[in-house]
């Protein structure tokens, strides 16, 4: 047992060595929050995976690209976890290090999870944090040595729902911001994403956690992001496994079809097997989707210095 915990500790330490800093996304007060007894938890499991829950202090963990590789592009990563927890390791820190290899500076977003105890309106909280993360990275682009017009947003599973929400709900940002900084991502990367909240396609846990067990038809439509795609939706990269029993592959298919309809550039990679939550490593294939992602980013000019 001691050996397992030692491995987990070493794994966590390795991640921290790669990350340069952790910054709060809000400088003063955290919007849409109220006093509560909710206590944040971050746990490193025996397999080295890091999970966060009951998040009350949203942050960005910064992974700067090495100076000799840095190309000015940035990606903000939203880990998944059904809006109940955050898989910070294999859907966050590990991916950030892969982006650094591409010369991309990465930011892992620890966003607040919907919670009635600590939030007046839990349905808008994750989006508040995602939009503020984009705003902050764009405002501090010079500090991070990035191009403010080359900021992408990536999301896994429920984090994919958050990323696709941010990519389709940017015209009228939630919350009150006086800076007028754009919160539109320049491109989206959605990995086995929750997209639809419709009865036939939803991931029940994600929908219940975000908008409750008895949502209105208007709420279901608002957060079914395949219905929110427009010509202004950012170019999108999608990955899914056909045998995903947790989040149906039709979630990605519907979003892709909506992108086609609205002439939004989109690339999708479907694997026959892989299930759900495989992170960067789909063990059923020798193909590596991060290589496909790198090709896509290169073809779109986001890896050029």
C-alpha cells in the first residue's frame, strides 16, 4: 500500500514540476457564490490520477511552452467528470504536457462544479468560470507570450459540454464584465463530449448536476449545444469512440452535423472501440488522436511561429 501512495506522490510531483504557476481566475470576489460549508477536495489516487471535487476556488494551472518551441498559441483545458468532479490528471495535466511538446502553452482549468449550497444559480457557474478563463488568458496574453487571437478551448466528456457551451454561448456572456474582452474561443477541441441534454442523447448525471432533475424544455434546449451552433461557432475538432456507453457517440455526430450545416470547419475522428474516458490513450488502437490533433492544428496555422 505504501508503494502505491509513493508512486502517486511522485506522479503528482512530476506534474507540478512541469507547471510553472497556479493562478486564481478572479482577482477579487468570485461571482455567483455564497457562504457555505462546502470544502474543496483534491485527491491523488493510487494510480496517480488527480481528482478534484467541491471546487470553490477556480484556478488555472499554467504549463508554459518551452521558449525554443513556443509558437504563441494557447489552449485552455476543461477536464471531465460529469459536473460532479474533475479528472485533473489524465484529462488535464497530462494533456497540457503534450501541448507543450507542440509549442503550445496550456492552461488546465479547475472550474467550479454546480452546487446549490455554494452558488445562487448553479446552472451558470461552470460557464462563468470558463468564460473568465478565456478573458483572463486573452487579457494577459503578453505576460504569457501568446497571441490573443490564437486561444483554443478543449474539453473532455462533461468538460466537452462546458467547452461546447463556451463555443456557442459567447455573444451574451454570463455574469457582469465591464472589460468587453471577447470570450469566444478561436478553436474548439471536444473529446467524447457531452453535447446534447435531450432525453434520448443526454448523459443523465451531467444534465441533472447542471440544470436539475426536472429542467424546463427551454433549459434543455439552451444547453443542447448541437442546437446552438451558428456560423460564428469556432472551428472544431472532435474525437469519440463508437462503443461509448456513457456518452453516446451521437453527441459528437450531431455537433459535427450542425457544424456542416452552418459551414463551420470541423474534423472528426471516430474509433470503433475505446469506451469512455480514455484520455490521450485509447488502448484499442495504435493510432494516437493527439497526432491527428497536431496535424489539424498545423493545417490551420496554429502551430506556426
